[in-house]
C-alpha cells in the first residue's frame, strides 16, 4: 500500500548472501528480517549523528540507534577522539592497564553506594555475572526475574525461561521464576512458594511505568528480609533517566547494578557495580570458595574503557539526560496531538517516560497489534524514518522531530484510512507482519 521511493537492489542481493553465511542474517535477533517492515533498510553501510545510510545509498533518520547503544549520536567526535588516543597506547596488555584503575575510580566516585566494579563487553556479561555472584554468595539456585521486562541476558538462565528455549536443559529453565512489575503480591508469593531458595531478584528499576506504592523500596525491604541479592539492570535506563541510572532518581539502592549499552556510546563495554562484600568474592582477598566473576580476554580492552569515560564525562558535563527528557516530552506531546487530530489515538499510541518513549500500535482494547504495527511502520519508513523503538540522543534535534512528525502523520493517516474501510489490515503491507523474537518456531 505504501509507495517506497527507495531502491534496495544491492541491499537485497547482499542481505540474501548474509543470510546464507550467517544464521539469522546478522548478530542480534532484534535486528532481524522478521522485526521490520519489508521496506526498511536491509544492510547499513554507515551512520553519523542521527542518520544512517544503507548500501544502496538510501538515507534514514534513525531513532533506534542500534539496540539503544547511543546517547550522543552515531560517531560522536569527542568519544571517537578519546578512543583513537587509547588505540595509540595499545588496546590490550599482558597485565592490568592503568585505564582500568582510572575508569574504576571514576565510576566508583560517581556511585558512592557501591564498593567495587568489574568490566565486561556486553550487557549479558554483567547480568549473568550478577546472577552467578548472587548464587555463590547465597548458596541458592533460583533467580526471580521481572516477567514484564523483555530481556536480561543471552545466557541460559534467562533464555531458558523464554519460548526460544531450545538447547537449554529444562532443569536450568526451571530455576528462573517470574514476578510482575508493580505487583508486590507476586513477589511475596514467590518467596512464600520458594522459601530460602531465591538467590537473586533482577529487574529494570523502571520500564514504561512509574513504580507505585513504593514498589522499589518494598523490593529492597523484602530482599533484605529474605537474604536475596537485589539486582537493578540499568542497561536501558542509564544515561537516559539519569547518567547513574533510574534507581538514582528513586533513591533505592540495590546490592548490584548492571550497566552497558549507551554508557560507551556504541562501543562495546559494560560494568557490574555494587556491594563490596559481594563483589570481592570474585577477587583474591578472601578465604571463601573462589567465584569465576567475569574473566574475559577482551574486558580490559582500552577502547571500551576510553569510550565509557569520554561518554559519561560529556553527558554529565552537558546534562544530556535533561536534554533527552525535554526532547522526549516534545515528541510525546507532538505525537499525541497528531494522533488525536488524525483520529487514531486509540490505535497508535506513545507510552512510557518522556526520556524513553515507545510507540505502540494497538487494538481498541489496548492490546498490541503486530499487523497494525507493520502497516503503520511501513508508511513511516517509506517517509525515511526508522523508529521501531526510540533512543533519543543529543544528535536528535528539532529538525529531526519535525521530519518525524511528517512521517508519523503519513503513518497515522494510513491507519485511519485502513481502519475506516473494510480492508483487512493484513492486506495493507507487503510481506509478513513483524513477529516476537522469543517464539518457539520460525
Ligand atoms: C535490560 C537489558 N538487560 C540486558 C541486556 C543484554 O545486553 P547485551 O545485548 O549487551 O548483552 C539487554 C539487551 O537488550 C537489555 O535490554
């Protein structure tokens, strides 16, 4: 239904080849063919600021920013300069490097609640390390995860509890149990059902909703009472809600917190930070059983360390979080006004916090409608805007916002036309509707 002025000739040839060579045609399932309308860019050649360019030379305004790994936009010059300077000093040494000490001191200075920090390359490295540490410290097996939050790790303790659990022993899947966000009764119920068995409770401190009835503080109290390690996963929230993470805004301290994604503006880096008594179990200065806590060939690579320090320093100095909150508010207000004026407010919604909004295409009862999502986004992409999820950065400004409103209007007008006709939504886009990543079969 939508007319795409782009040509994807080269993209189509190359993406087919990539699918022949690489399972899933890439290295992150959420970037897969089944996650985007057919007319989305297939293979990206380069990106700068708020824009990306595909191999056919088509240019898109990018709000997704990888898997939300940017806060200063693609290719920020200050971060790149810091990384280049680090490269010139050598990227990986035979013994620990000076930069490891400098970044540890910097991060612990920012997080005075924590006593020690350890580095990784991906978010999953550090969430899994937090779980291992909690199991080692408590001698317990079970992990309680927030079932409303989509992702914590590529490792078996989490993947085993999803639909896509092939290859994970059922026994391990059974060790992960779930509670609901803002539902303290579901948390109490887990502790009543598994007394003395839950090693860790992990959640994003906030996702799309405000914590109600002191939810975070009550989790803190319950986990203390039960001797369970409380882990806040700040992977998405940090830098957007606040450079130190969302928990900082609510004044509730976990035992361990995990950071990655935007903390290093696209470079590969993550860190686990937290309570000294727990963290030192991964070290050499105790007489308890040794915990293999994050020992990775590339964790001390200087590129990620330099990128993290440069990103955090710049974001704090320029108060980028405040900018993200402001631009996000303008996006939400403009979106809601548009949806109202086009008459699709019950179907094309923007939810979540101003600093981290999400577009949601729904049936009238508010449930997610993947076919409508595909139809809507096909039109938005045809207008050159890639907005499957939203990562506002300092590289996005009013020009990008205005261009996005034009694209959103086109998408909303299409939705309005479709819903006010006897057309089946499925006939209003090419190819297949987007599918959930976590499904049993293709
Ligand atoms: C909240 C959260 N935690 C952990 C992860 C895992 O991070 P990574 O993909 O860097 O391993 C993600 C990734 O999307 C995430 O969103």
